[in-house]
C-alpha cells in the first residue's frame, strides 16, 4: 500500500524500523527490509475492518451509492480470486526504495513467493555491504523466510535463509514486531479499497487502458486524523502516515489491475505503484531446506550477529 510489503502508509513505522535497526543489527535490518518489500507488494495493512465494520460503513455512507457499491464489489471479487501475480516499485523517503515481483495467495492461509531488489536508500546501502542487494522471500502459514547473500550467510554458519516465526516477530521491541507480523499475515491486495471506503473521499476518475485492460479509475484522499475507524487509524498512525492519496484501476471483473499510493510519513515522502495480474494463479510455496535455515530467535541470542554493525 503499503506496499508489499508494505506497506505500508505501512512499515512498522519508520520510527519503529529505525529503532529495530539500532537494537538488533544486522538481523533486524534484514527483517525490516524484507517485510517492507512484502508490505509494498501485498499493499495491505493489518487491522482493516470487515464490510460490516462501523468505521468502514461510516466512510461508505459519505460516498455516492454507485461508487460505494463498486468498491465493495472489488473487495468481494478479490476475496474470491484467492491469489494473484504482483509487481511493484516503492520509495520510502531516504530510507529505502525497492522493486518487488512474485505471487501472493490468500485463499485460506496466506502464502507468497517474492523477489525483492533494493534500489536505493540508507538501508539498501547497508544490505549491499552484506552482499544482499536482492533477496527472495517466502511466506508460509507458520513463518516467513528471507534469503540472504553469502557475506551475510557467513555470519550464520553459512546458512542462507532466516526463518521468522510470526509469534517471534510479535516479540520484537517497541511494538513494531506486532505490526510486522500482521503485515505478513495479510496478503490480499484490498487495503487501497478499504482506505478509500474508510475515508469517504473518493471519485470515479474515468476509464483508462492499463496494460491492455480497460479499467475504471477511482481516486481519493485519506486524512488519517479524520478516519472514523479506530483500528485502521491506529495502523496508519503507527506507520507514521499523516496523509495519503490512493488511486486504483479496476477491470470489468472488479479486480485491481493497478494501484498508486503517495503520502507523507513522519520521516518524509513515500510512494508505491503495483500491478496485479493472473488472478487465481497457483500460489504453492514450500519452506527452504532445514539445513540451510537459521531461526531468527536463535540469531537474536547470537552476540556476533546481533551486535556487529552492518557492513
């Protein structure tokens, strides 16, 4: 949205991210970077209300009937689709920019397989120093896996994958871990739609052809302080988001083809653009080999991994 992941907008809050990076370098930096990629790709925030939630209903009540019905149709069609292929690009001020591509599934337990490339920013420079300018990520029902480069792996007895149990993520300092956990557990690309419904400030901006598909364009603005839904508002506040514009392009099957989000974080400007295709694509994901995997919780107890500065 984010995105993705993430988003966020998203990201355990830039403030929370920077706090993590200070406290558990460099392992937490890896967790944050990949979680950001997932959040941006998935375009989702946790804590979003269901269709019947009071906060979302209040926003929808301020929309014209046709627009509200169209956005609710997108939610329902996305839920039925169950999976999609996604490609995205995101910029989070001076902190990070990235490209992400892969497949996300949300029919039942959330799963995903993503390739993430860090293209700029402070955290990207730290990752390049560790030979990890690109990364593979896998989301499974019980845990999230991130693949690191050889230089980083050398700090983990040669293991190339880090396993993040979702409950372990929730125990990270400052409350930001709970946010990361929720981000990774929400893969359906419906957060932009929920934001528009919650804000009540959205208009139909015409029809356009996007990547060969005829789409309807919806555009809106989100003022976080004015959101009626407290759960969604809290998530955005935690991410450091103050204002955001949301644009979505929906095809004749009520599915997102493209979304663009731009906003103000507490640390600067953010933007995220994502494209979705091949809804219903197979999203089978397997865990990496156990012998090549280190557990995040164990790494936190490793003084060499947790105290050595990146690079």
